[in-house]
C-alpha cells in the first residue's frame, strides 16, 4: 500500500486542550447520492419508455402497497430547485446521480431520444451552475422493459445494447462530466432480480442462468470503461460500484482477520476477481461446476480493463471469527442487536474501514470511494415541522469515524457519498422506507432538511466528523 500523507488534527490532548479530531484530507470529496428511477418521476414523459421498475409494481405483492416510481420526487421538473438545495442547504459540492437508460434509448436499441439527453444536459448544467461536481452512474437498475421482454441481462444481446447506450451518454456529457461509475450493485439487479425475485424483474432462475447474467453484467462494465476511455476525454475517470458482503473480524487478531478475508474472497470472488485479477477464482469454478458461465474469447480482457477507482456501497457488515481449523465461522446477530428500519441494516460502524482494507489487501484495489452509505429509519415530523432523526445522525457519525480510521492508516480512500439526498422510491419497499437526509412530502413535494442534514452540512464545511 502507498500511504497518503497523514491528515492534521489527530485526537491529542496538549496542555489540557483537545485539538479537532477526525479531520479528513484537504482534497476529500463530500457528496450525496440518488438514482434516476427513485427520484425523477415523469416515468412516461418526453419519450421515456417503460422500465422494469415501472412494470414490476404491477405484479401482485411485488412492491409495498403497489407503489410505482411514476411520481417519485418529481426531480425531473424540480432539478434546479434540488441543485440549489444541495449547494445552499446541505453545502455539498459533489452529487452522484444516474442516467435512465429508457430515457435515452426508449427501445433499448435503435433511435436515440434527444429529449432524454436534453434533460441530463439541463441537469448537469444546473449542478455546475451551483458549483456541484456531477458523478454519473450509467446503470442503476432501470433496464428498459423492452429488453427484459427479450430475456434481459440473461441475453448477451443486452450487453451489446448497453455498449451503444453507454457510448451515447458519454459522448454527450463528457464535456462536463469527468467522473463515471459504470454499473451499480450487480448482486441486486442480477441476484435479487433474477435469482430470488425480490427485485425487478422478479424472476427465479437456475444457478447457471444467474451466473450467466452476472457475466453479462461484468461485460457491460467493461464496455462502459471502454466508452469512457474512448470518448470521455483526458480528464475522465471511471470505476465500478459494488456492494460487497463485508466480513468483520470479531477480534483484531491475525487469526480472525485471516478468517474474515478468506470469507471476503469467497463471497466476492465471482465479481471482484474478474475485474481486478482478470479471471474467475478456480475454487469458485470448481464449486459451481456445470453452472459456470460461458466465457468467450476476449471477455476477461474486456472485464478487467484498468479502472481509476472502486465505488463501495456499504450499509452493514457481519462478524466472523476463526474456527478451530482457522477457517471462517459466522457469528449470528442476536435479536436485540441495533439496526435501522430494514432487517438487513445492522449498525456496524467498522464496516467502512474493513471494506476499504479488504478490497486493498485481498484484490489489490488502490483507490476507493464510499459511493453509498446511509440508513432507513422511521422518521417522524414534529408539530414544529422538524425531523429530529438523531438515530440517523448517530449511525452516520459513527460510520464516518470508522472511515476516518482507514484514512488515518493510509488507505487510499478519497471520498464519501451519503445515501441518500432525499427520501425517495425505495424499490420493493415503495415509499414506506426513508433513507434521505431531506424529508419529502410525496403529496406536496415539499423538501425539509432533517437534523442529519444540518449536521452533515457542518461536517462538509469543517471537513471533519463533528
């Protein structure tokens, strides 16, 4: 590892006076994040076609209350207001957004919808006007339904369609966008979409088909990297976003750390080894046997093309200790273990540190960003119009302290995007669960910064955990 310069202001007591602690490097990126299908609304305006997330809520029981993203946060019409809010109410200068494929190429392939590109032109310009740097994700789950009707990510033709879409977007926006994420969370849009059926398109396919879908998604990542390299300009940077299962060593002993990293490799090898090592792990290939994906000549070279950073989406980890043979043994969470308003958000602040460290030490990842971190809580507005989400504030504060440890130890992590900018359409949970640091009244579209937003504004202003 090549350590970065230690940042000033570590926690020390000098003559009885405490210096500021948890200071981040001067060039640290503080941002917020959101996704097209979750906030834009305008699901069928200006030539946008149906996405799998417009169709999925029509399946009985698929989405809470049958909620659909058609209205969402009406960001499509309120983007200027939202950009101003980010800058002036939240104080952030970086925003991670995604582009909706069905807005750009309605049929998945073929004619480009100029009105769709025009919207992202206006959005990018509004952000830049406010001094906000856009970080653009090319795919955040909203596959055109027409491609799903042709077998979606299980069809290799979808990879070819994505290549054209990625090239189209990069060519149009690269004069103003220099930071690109390729795809967001393959375990969700492939694993939850085609294996468990929890997310759109709601399918439960065989292991062989699911593994092939993952391989196609990896190929799409490679094509997106290629598009940025060829059309993004000399300032362009690009990386994948992954939500790696993150084992946490029960004790920081050599044995437990080795066990945790062995478990990390086993859980993440199918997706991270092709990207960073250029091959599928032999142990995984032997395990899946005949269910391994078909790999064509040139696939692994494309998938493993060099990237500039790795985006980590992190919410909770799980605890591992070494068993009698030194292998990983999972420690179950007791029922009273603290968690957010979703059963999988266990409050484990050390997750950010270990995710950065594991990625570096297991797969050689040099530079990383926290592309998402946050939590859903059961927010309530006071009679005075405040949302005092102290639970979210405490969650975020402790996770940032964990992240600061990675910085302090010299790992090359360079920024943090809080999920999410505002309450939004939470996929299969509909509008029931709220992740935002800005409250949204979905009836009036009134935005109200929460207590956590006020706190985060100060974090950004002082570049430290306050």
